[in-house]
């Protein structure tokens, strides 16, 4: 069971604040005693006096205490604000000075009231605050002793108050010392809970806590924050060759090296295994990308023990970068985007830096895409968001297929118009899954024949939705035909060969390749090599032979 030290500390601090809030309220009520005594003596009132005056005075005291209680309640709620804390202190000093004045000034027996302040504020805010309160209290008491001195040969009250003043400082110093010890202990416990035992950098739990707070702060300030996620390429192979002990030593050496590379305000965390994250406060996308490239190049250009037996005889890292979008993102989105970019970097044969950009951002890089297209895309984007909320796999699958199609479009030298249509087809090809039950989409077992029939309706449903949107006419056949097979045994219309739209044939290979290389309940996940073998096996049956071979060639060359 994980124990959150920060939460325990915060709960304890809340209990302390409540306790001393009560103590300060009692001090205020206690200070009404000399005030009541003053008015009783001045107006000749006693507890047996039954007249209007005693009720008037009593009412005034109750009202004053009620007002003070309300103010104290407000100050306690604003505990984190320096202005309210100082206002609370000033209020106490004014009340206590008034009480001491009414109860005899230098002869007052109520000078000890300042102990309430010294004790409570020392424990709440530490030795420094306690010493300051003790100093101010001492100056006030000495002021009374000097100003109201009757000019006798010996100032008895001044001599007596020196002992009280000594007690003020002794209490402030003693309590402050123990508060400092406790804070140091809490600090060590917090660090122990937040630090990764192997590498000495911050751990996974701390990463989530601090990133959440920093993202909220970034959005409030309308500033920038970026995230780098990286891991060691072929680290499993390194462990297999040298053993886990050597692998641990490599992790420690790498984290020490990266710590020296990053800026003082950047936060390096071990995300898990050989994966690390770097939080970059006040950093936009271009700057984060530059930092990531420097990091990758520095690791690549350095010598690491045991790298001679790794592929390319070099130790390399793959890096993903994302930047918070203040209008739509939160810390979870920032992590997902960085992780998605890291996945792309690993997929693109490692030792890469990939900067996350949304599919919409990538559309803007395609030639001849105008604002009308984006306006028309909004209702479809909303449907895709709904699909993502029901089935995260489908959304991630769409992103990966989109990237494969983008690579293929460039390799096949498609025209800007055809590339645009292919990219929209890749983005929208699973839109019809909005009509499929969630139980089928997220099923962890093999689908029944009836469930398969329901799933197979999604190309037609996708096409039916898209054809309602002006400007997407050329995208409809791509989406409709992406599950047709080259030999005519596909669905929904059993088209064959050149009857299938050329761009749909490209999408079919990309879609199938991603499905084969990612975990699904109804099939075993394949490696890239196994997927290439399967594509070749199905060439001319499921896939266009030319496109299939070109796809394998392109992916292998990355």
C-alpha cells in the first residue's frame, strides 16, 4: 500500500492550524476578562447588579468577541496568504496592548497574554516568526515599563518583566528548535517517498504529483510547459548480455549524465524501467524540441561501457516531446502525447526525437487544405472524441494508421490532393464504430459470429456519416473500401483488384499492419518481422502486391 507523505503532512498541518485557531480564540475570550473588570470598576458594576449597564457592557463584549471570532475564522481560511497572516498578528497586538493598558499598564498582570502568540505562531510558522513575535512583545512590555515609570530609584516592574521577556525568547527558541527538527524529519520522509531508490532522481509517484500541480499553475499563468519522455534503445538486449546488475549501473550512470545536461529548473524523473521523463517548465515546443535533440545527440556521442555489443555499436535513446495546450489539455493529455511521440520514435527505428503534433496540426502541413475543410471536420472530430471515451485502442490505432499513411504518401510521391484524401481517410476510417456497442469494442475475449457481423458494419457506417459532410466526397470510397480484399473476399461489397480505390488499398495495408503489431484479444501480437512475413503471405490475396511490398520496404528503411 502506498503512503502519500505529502497528504499525511498536510492533514497534520490542518490539525495543527485547527488546534491553534482554537487557542487564539480562547486568548481573545481570555482578554475580555480585564476589559470587563475595567468597566465594572469604573461604573461600579457587580455581578449582583441588575440594571441596564451591565447588560450593555456584557453585550458589547460578546459582540466584540463575535466579531473577532469571525475575523479569526477568515484569517484561518486564508492561512496561505501573507497579508491575512500579518493582519491577524496586528489584530492580536492591538487587542493585547489595549487589554494591558486598561488593566494597569506597567502594573498589569496580563502581560503574559503575549505567550499565546509566541507559542501558536512559533509552532505554526517556525523559530524565525516566534523570535520576531517575542521581540515585538518584549518591546511593547518594556515600553509600558518605561513610559509609565513613576521615576522611583528602582523600576521594580522593569526588573520583574525581564524574567518574563527571557521566558518569551526561551519559549520561542525551544519550540522553534523542535519545529525545525520536525520539518527536517518530514523533509527527509518526503524525499524518501519521492526519490527513486536506484537512480537517485524523482520517482513515478512524484512525477504525477508535481506535473499535475505545474500544469494547473501553467494554465493559470497562461505560460508554457513541455514534457520529454525517453528510454534506452535495446536495453533488454543490454540486460541479456551483461546481466541486470550491469543494467542498473547503466541506468545510474545515464541519469547522472542527463542530470548534468538539463537546466536547473528542469525536473528529471524515472517513469519506470528504463523510461525517464523530464518536466520543462516555461518551455515552448521549439525550445523543448531543441533540448531533446541536444539530449539525444549527447548520449549518442558519449561512450558507454558495453555499447560495443549493441546494434550499431552505440548506446542510443529514443525521445518523445509534447507541449501543453492551455485551452484543451491537462497533465494526463501531456503525458499521453509525449508517450505517443516516444512510441513513434521507437517505431521509426529508434535513436530519434519525435515531437507530438495532433492530427489536426499535421493536416495543416498538407498543401491545399483550407479553412472550410477544418470547419466541416468539427462534427466528425466530436464523434471521434466520443469513440475515444469508449475505446482508447481505436483512437490510438487511428493515430498510428494516420502516421503510416503519411509515410506511405510521401514514399509513393502522391499528389498533395491525393495525400490529403488519404490522410482524411486514415483519420476517419473507423468513425462508424460509434454505432458499435462498447462491450464489443473493449471485449477481452474472442468475438462471436454475431459480434463480428456487427463489427463488420463499421466501414459502411463510416462512409454513411462522412458523405453527409460537404467536401469529403473523395474520402467516402477510401473509408468504405478499407476492408475489401484484393481477391474479392472482403467486405462490404466484395470488390477485387483495381475495383478497389487505390488509396483504400494503401489504407488497408497500414490498417492491417497496425492491427497485427498491437495487442487485440482475438489475435496474437506480432513483431514487425512477423507482420512483414504475414503481409507477404497475403500479398495478392488480401493486399495489392505492389503496395504491400512498397510498404514493407518503406517501414524497414525507417
